């Protein structure tokens, strides 16, 4: 049996089958869809209410897109710590701080022009200001890149280190030779010990470990000797010590001619002019000569002492090399003064 329904749009009546009750149907008059709800018979044929006035302008329905899901704001994170300072450090460009941190690198240049300005050269080698400059520059750069500090604190730290570096460089430049040698002995381990070669022909005090020298007898290749070499590292400089012995291959030559030949071989090898240095030494009874040579190639001084024991047909060589080395220096006297010929020589 048909059921009477009323359109919600035009209020017109229509009949639908009972299976359409509660479903969405289309009005045969206006074409609008509406829910098919049954209307009582007495209400269906009563006078319908007047339709609502039409809108002033027919509005056209537009499809509405579903709202976009709102993006949740991520929770606030703590301020990130960068691994490098900002380019603008409290109004001062960071490049200026780096430039201040590199100022200690000019200390070696000041050492080079120092003799021209003040008239006396330093007693320490150039390795001293170079080491000081590199160490101070590294510390200044570390302070400049310390991001936990404020810009003002970093600038103050860099300037403080630069001032200390220049003060240290100035103090080391005017450091007296005696003070430098004393500091070297205090900072460096002594390490001097009695050395005897396998043949036990002699003994001498050497620093550190003695290494056998292969090849010609430096610095006098005219002598065929078995030599040993040791090094003593100090404050900004290194001294080398050579000792050796061998047979006298020209026993019939006179001492003067023999020592002149040794001097010529020394001059040819080193390149400087040997200066004779009279010294007795602990074995003054054996004829010997001593020379001091300025080595222009390496800016070192070389002291050479040669003994000629004609009675036993043996030759002994002692040599010390280092910057500004003098025969009266403590290390040189320790080396040359400790030499002794042993009775158990072969």
C-alpha cells in the first residue's frame, strides 16, 4: 500500500512504496531529495502552508572541500648549540678575533730583525720562537672558538695570551747564555754516561745512546776510524758528539805533516777554515791537535780534537757540533775532559 510523504522543499505530496519509507527520495515536483517520512491522511490533505518566499537571488550550491587537518606545532626545543661561533661576535667580526689569535706567529720575524734593531743576536736558535709562536697561536684559536664564552670574554682571553706570548719571546731573546745552559740542564734529563767501545780502547762520557757510524770517518774522512755518535737535545738546540779510533796507516810521517793533512781534510769536508785551539786535555802526553770551525752551511760550530799515539799505532778522534759551541762550554768540557785511553785496548 502506497504511503503519502511530503517534500521538505516544496511541501508537495507524493506517494511512495512502503519499502522507501525512511530512505532518501527525489520530489517529482521540484526535484529536491528529501527523507521519505509518512504523513497522516488528515494532515496530508489539509491546506498546505504557504511556501517560503524565494531568495532574492538563487544561490547555487558549491561543493565544499573537506577541511585540511591542522598541523600540530612541534614542542619547543631548547636552543641548539652550534659548533662554531657566529660571524658577528658582539659587534666585532669573528675574522678580527682570528686575526688577533694569529699575532703570535710574527714573533719569529721579530727575532730575525732583532739583531739589526738592538745590535746583539739571541743565544737561542730560531726553533725557540717558532715553537713558542705555534703553541701560542693554537691556544689563542682555541679560545676564539670557545662558544660557551661570551664574545667579550673571548677577546680578552686572546689578547691576554698574545701579550704573554710576546713577553715570553722578548724574555727568551735577551736570555743570557749562562741562564740558557742552566735552564737546559734543569729541563732536560742529564743522560750522560760512561761509554766504552767493544774493544775497550778508550772511555768517554756521552749523552744518551751511542750509535755506530757507518761510512767515512766524519768530519775527517782521511782517517779510517770506527766512530760512534750521540746527541744531546736542549732548550732550542741540539749538540752532536762523535768519538772514534783506528789504526795509524802512515806511522812514518812526522807529526806536523800528519796533522796538517788532517787539517786539510777537515777544511775540505766542513767548508770552513779551521782555527787551531791549544789545549792539553787529560791525555796531554799523546800528541794531539784541536780546531774550531764555523760551519757556514748549517750555522753551527764544530770542535775537533785528534790524538796520534805513534807508540801504539792508534789514532783517536773527538768532535762536537752545535750552535755557538765553544771549547769552554760545560757540555764540551764534559765530553772532551772525560776522554781517557784504557790499558785494555787491542
